[in-house]
């Protein structure tokens, strides 16, 4: 088989074309959102929000309304509820998120168990099926993705300041609380956009892994953002081809390519990698020149 | 003159600037069950260079947060630059303790200092010529112009404090609220940073800084406020720091003042005494990572 055939072969199928576009779109939106998620330490919240989308999906199915709407409502509500819980206190924040996480998912499973017939649609949301994406889904993903990216772009300097130093930003007059709620709301939207492609269980990997990989390699916010996007795009394309030729699950392939790239960065990063640390003990990371 | 809590409040006529930059009356604040500040009165005249001194857990950081509008007071009234806290926020620069910052964050020195301009630039716009000039000027003032492209995590502790002061300078504030700006830095850095703050105060801006360093407070600050959940005393920094009785009251016996040969005083400051019962502030030792 020639290289051209290798590349163009899978693209003879409509579902592969749509899958590739969807995987790239989702990868890019998740990578950009994920950069804020990683820097703000919201990974666990992202996981909780994606699991909370499940009862929303099941309720939407039972009510006969579009699944997207149910998932979006549940995800955004949970994200905002977590924001509110984090302000009240009394409990450790991760404890409160853990309770919410398990409770909402259990509600989803319970409602799911009341459905007597097999529902392929709902299963595809749990594990993701990027190859089952229809054209109208693709339009939805693109539209919501563009909205998320546009808002993040417009508010980038305010979000960067309030993420880096919330106290300093708030004291200088930035609406730090509102920015945080906005970020959580966008996180909810991003997750809903992504779960059809990669599934509730793996969406957190799409959010966290490219940004974490980038953070190991570069020291500027802008470069971290663009490198995270590249990691996501490369993973989406190569993961999809891998899944085609090896005949394995597509979402899992994409996530595993991302994980492999993260592993490579962890070992080989010139500043923070395990190999670099051995040579520069004990302060290698701190004294290495900035990129 | 030294004004203690028991002393006369009527005679607190500010030496400099008639308008108080900060005015607190009966202010209490805290976290959960902990009352970190208990009915505090404080006037800070415009143009002051004020050191807030006290042991760990005394409420020094809480005091700054209440003034900055980051923490709501439970009782009392607060005026900051003539308004409620947070209203005049663009004229206020707050610098948190070094321990409160994520030094692995992927930003350069120049980007951090530009953050000081963000409220001025406003939404939907990028930095202009004036913003870039302000950043360059602030970095030059603290002696960090050459480091503009470096990642903040690659700097030493003293350099990090310089950069954060530059961010405050770049925002061109009328009021500086600095939490431990010279803690854990070398003598040169301490002198340089204090020179900058002194110049700002001379130019009519108000500087309020918490510190553990009694010697620095005595030598470099005009005024001081001794704090331990309440204001123990306010007055000229030199006088307060040499007053054994007031210091003992502030530190609860954990400080020793010895006369030194030059006629001054050698202060053995128990800065690392941890008062767990009053754990409203967290205190970490320099972890030596950089």
C-alpha cells in the first residue's frame, strides 16, 4: 500500500471524514479550554461535570427532548453549582466535588436502569463514538466550539490575570468571581460538545492531557496554548487512523496517543523531564534558562 | 507620638496629608469561627509609608485583604481612597505573599508586569504604547529590565518580589497594599525595594506593607501599626519598635530587644513562632527550591 493510499483510503468513507473533522474540532476546543483547566486546577471539576451530564442525557431521552439539551443543562448547572459550593465552604472543596460527582452519576445510572429497551444512543455518550457523528452534530459542535473559543479569546488577558493571581486581579478591580463562573459555564459547554465524540468517561483526558503535555515543554502562556492545540490535532488525526487500521475504538485511540505524547514529554522535556532532572539535580528546573 | 489603644484617639492628627487614604472604624473580620481582627480603628494618612507589624496569625494579611476588598468585614466601616473597599480598585495595587503564587505558571516577567495594566487597558483591547512604556519603566525601576523574557519560576525569591513590585508600579496606583514584600530577600534587594517604596510615598502615594522584620520596619518605614487581632499601637516606626512593653504586648513575650553598641537596638524577632490557635494566616518557610 502506498503512502497516498494509506492517507486517502479511510477518507473514502463519509463517516471517517466527519469523524476526522469532529475529532479535530473537539480536540482544539478542549485543548484551549484545557489550558485554563490545567492552570486553574479544574481537572477534577471537569471530570465531575462530564459525569453529571449523564443524568441530563437520560432525562432528556425519557422526556423525548434532544439529548444535547439535557446534557448541556446538566453540565452547566453542575459547573455553576460547584462554583457556588466552592464559595460557601465548611467542607473541603474536593470532598464536595466528589460527593456531587458520584451522586449525579448514580442518578444517571438509576434512571438509565428504568429504560427497558437497549439504547445505543445513550451508550455512545458514555464511551463516545466519533465515527457515528452526523452532519448536523458536526454543525452543532462547530458552532458551540467557535463560541467557546471566541469568548476565551476576547477575555484572554483578564482570564490570564485572574487565573494567575486571583487576589491581585480582584483587588485591582477585575470581576474575578464572574470570570470564574463564566469559565465554569464554558467548561460545561466544552464538555457537552466533546462527549459525543470521546464519551463522558474520557473527556477529561481531552481537556487535561494536551495542556499538561504543553506545560512540560514551554514556559509562556501563548506557547502553551498553541502547543496544546498541536498535541490535540496530531492526536486526533493519528488516533483516528490508528483506530481505522487496527480496528479498535476511536475515542480511546485518540486519548491514548495524547497519553503517549504526554509520557514522551514527561521523560524528554529539556526543562522538566525526568532525564533533564537527573542531570541537573536538585534545582535543574528552577535554574534552566527560559525558552 | 505613640498612640496606644488606651491613649487618646483625638490626638491622632496625621502628620502628612490631611485626607486619610484609609480609615477603619470598629472593623472585625475573620474566617469561619476564627476572628482575625477584632474591632480595629486605623487611620492611614495619604502619603504614609506604614509597616504593619505583628506575629503570625495576628491578622496582618487579613487587614490588607479587608482594605483591598478581598474579604468582607463583619462589623465596622471602611473607607479606602474615600469610598468603600473595592470601589476605587483601579487606584489600588495589592501584592500577595510569595507563598500564594503558583511559580510554575507559564508566564514571563514582562507578562506579569503587564497584568498590572489590564484593568486600565479594559476589555476587548490590547496593550498600547503607554502600557508598554509603563511596563518598561516599572521593570527598570526595580532593576529587572534585563529579565523581561524570563519565566517567573526561573527567578530567585528576591527577583520575584522585585517583579511583583514592578507589577504594582505599572498599575500607577495611589495606594499600595503589600503582603510581606521584603520577607526572605537578601539585604540588597530589601534596600532596593524600600528605596522604591520610599520614593512612591514621597510622591504622595500611600504604602502599607506587612512585615516580620522589625529592624527593617524601624529603619525604613516612617510609621508602624502593631497588630495582634487589634491595634496595639500606632506611631513612628522607630519609637514603636524600641518600646519593649508594646512589643511584648504585640508578640506575647516572644520577642527580645537588646541595646546594641551603636546606641540602637538589636532585635531578636521570633518570626517563626507559630501560633496554631490563631491559624488564620498560613506561614511557610522558604522551601529553598530556587
